[in-house]
C-alpha cells in the first residue's frame, strides 16, 4: 500500500482531522483532505486514532507453545480436583487416539491449586508418560518420575538447579533450567507464531519486546522467519544472551542483554557489574529481572557501579518500597512493569505477600512521581497478552475478586495508555506523536477516546496499521 487516507479521525488533541499516509509515514494532517488518485480511504467516523501499542515485555515462543499446553493454574484451574480432571481429560483423549505417547506439558501452576508439587505427587495423576508442569513464575519446572527417568536425572551429576530432598532423592523440581531442559527434550519444530501475531494485531499492538534471557541465534532465526513470512507483522526487539547476534531483518532488532537475578542465588556485585559493563561495551543495554527487594537493591547498586546508561532497564520491579525507588531515581534507568498482575494475581498476593509490602506491588504512580521512565508489558504467557486489560488494571488497581491493591499507585487512563505507547527502543520515553514524518504505526478505535477511556477495552480496536500497512481490520 503506497498511500492511505484516514478520514474523520479523532486525535489526542481532541480535534477531528483527516490523516494522509505515504511511504510508511504520516504525510499530512488536515480538514476535508481530498483523496489522491488510487488512494485507499479508511473511514474513522470520529473514532480515536492512537499510536500503535507496544508490549514491552513478553516471551513470544513460549506464548506460541502455550497454545498446545495444558493450563494448570488460575484462572482456569483453581483446585487439586480440577487439576486432576484436566490431566485425566488429556489422558483419556490420548487413549481414544491410541497408546499414550510423548511428553505432556502443563503451564501456569500455582501452589494455591494443590500445594507443592514433586515427582511423587505427579505420579499419582500421570505415571505412564513423561509430564512436566511449569510454575506460573516461569522459574520452575516440576517433573513426574517418567520424565525424570527419560532425562537421566537419577544417574550422574545433577545440573545446578535440580533439587534433591533431605534423603538425597531427585524430586523432579528444576529451577531456572529451561535451556538445559530444552536441549534434552525430543526435537520438535518451532511453534507457529501466526496466531500470536494476529492476536496482537487485533489488540492494536504494532511492536513487541521479547524478553527471553535464553534467546540465542536459534531463537532469533525463528523470530526473523516469522517476521519474513508475515506471521509476526509487528516490529520486534529481541533481548537475549551476551552472544546474541545482530538481526538481519529490518523489523527485528537485537536488544538488551537479559540478566536473571534470583534471590536464592545472587551473583557477587563485582561479577554482575562486569557483565553489565561488557553489555555496554558491546553497544547493548542491560535488562535486569527483579521481583524481590534484594534483587532490586542489587540491580541498583550494580548498575550504579557499572555506569548506568539510558538504555538500561529494570524488568518487573515487583516489590519496590519508597527507599529503593529513591535509589533507582538516581540512575538513568527505565522500569518495565506488569500492572496486569494486580488483577490476575492480586487475590493470591493478598494471602501470600506481607501486608507491609502489598502497597509496593507493581507500582505505577510512585515510579512516575520519582521521575523514572515507566513502561509496561504483559509478561505473556505468564500474564494475559492484553494491553487493554493491563491498562484497566493500572487505572482500577483491583484484583479479580474486587479487592484494591495499592490504590495510591493508580494512573489516569492517559497515563496507562502511555505505558504502551513509548518507543520499543526507549520504554518510558515520550509516547509516539501523530505528526507529519512520524511512522504510521497506528491503532484506530471504533469510538472516541472519551468513550474508550472509560472502558479501556480491546473491543474498541477497529484497525491496526504498521508502517501504513493494515495488519488487522475487524471487518475482514
């Protein structure tokens, strides 16, 4: 598409204008613009024209694989019996198709369902085929005995992160061993990303940041292939390992070195500082995963020691008391958080998080007040991949059961929208503006912003454009 005219669109200023797009950029804004010969016209009917949304933190290949996995936790599974029923349903379906075969993969488990899982508890439910269930935190896989045997975990030296009990027995609980596990599972083709790309286009999303710490050349090739085929029409920023190569595709950019911090196994400050400095020397920012107080403090100190740069990031900042926010505010660092977890996990947080920490969960207003650049992502598949739901959670600050969590952290709808409209390369920076010369990455709503802001619903998205190309349209 070389030229497109969007007529009667409401802009952020409140004015209703026509917008002409040429060669992938906004070319002209005006009243009653005349269509050029051969120019496609898109009638906005007074609907709001917004910058295309950016999900600043998610895991694309895991999200695609989740479509073929069994949900094992809230919101779909809430009790031990529901989990047993779900596993048995899969087993029964396998029996109808033939003998049991292959690995069974579950996702999203939380201890509120059936307590602590190990190989022996899982064996009670599935014993004749290998089963692996991932915790909703993404940090832990839990295996049954068939899986333990198939991976050879009972023989030889265990990898660091594989648990033994007090009697020295392998429990089947693997912490932060995704890469180790993936290298030993049966080879399978990469999951298709077509459904994921279409799902995000339908939500008005034109940019995605894959925050996988284990992303290497192989994962980058998969994402580039999906971009080339059109399965992923969005622009991509890909984090990963220090040796992640540059991208060869114009819509896929190599991003930050992703650094996982686990409170139980924190690195020495000098070691972490050196890794950050090497990332800077390679022309890349550092993105540090922090979900506890201790992790956040270590990240702040290491960034300060390394010489924090504007493209460094804190991922999650799940618990951020005022004193730590003050520490972060001294640095040119951005925070990428997940307000959707207030809704999705808030009821569990009310039971499990210390009361004195609950006001500091997934903060929003406090970061902005401290002058920190703030953006948001869904953390899909560990969170729901819907930026509109995350915006609503940032505004309302209520759990699924309706309880308030950190109400003083609530944002206005405009501030919530800004969490998802800053550049992929500068999360928390100035939101994209609709002006001549700007890239035509746009999201057209079927209603004015005054109506949409009261609902913050994905149902309002009518058309999504990337570089002036329509990548999703509701009536097609």
